[in-house]
C-alpha cells in the first residue's frame, strides 16, 4: 500500500489531482488509515495508469470515468476512435 505522497512521486501526478480523482469517484483508494490518509494498492496504480493514458489521448474526465467504471464499455473501440480523431 502506498500513500498519496508516494503515488504522486512515483507517477508524477500531483497530490491535489489524486485528491480530486478521489472526490469525483474516478480513482478511490483501496483503504484509509485511522487518520484518514488515502492508501493505494497495485490495482489502484493500474487504474491510474489507464486514467493517465486516456488523459494523454485528451479524453474528457467524464468520459474516462464512464470508461473506467463501466464493464460493458468497449475500451478498444473508444481508443481506436480517439486515435482516429487525433490523426485527423
């Protein structure tokens, strides 16, 4: 388990951004300490990696949230469409 600070240093994502992602339900930590510090596990880091990929491809946050949280959303199709748009 990693703290918000450790995840920030590891990924280059600001602490404020991680807190925002938690607030909007995009990336919620797997656990919290008794003092309410956020703790992220490896699955959370994988999810963050996916989020960062979609952000790099200029997906809006609301679309990323839909992609990440929906099991029936076709991720490959969405990526292909976004790549096609960027190419144009």
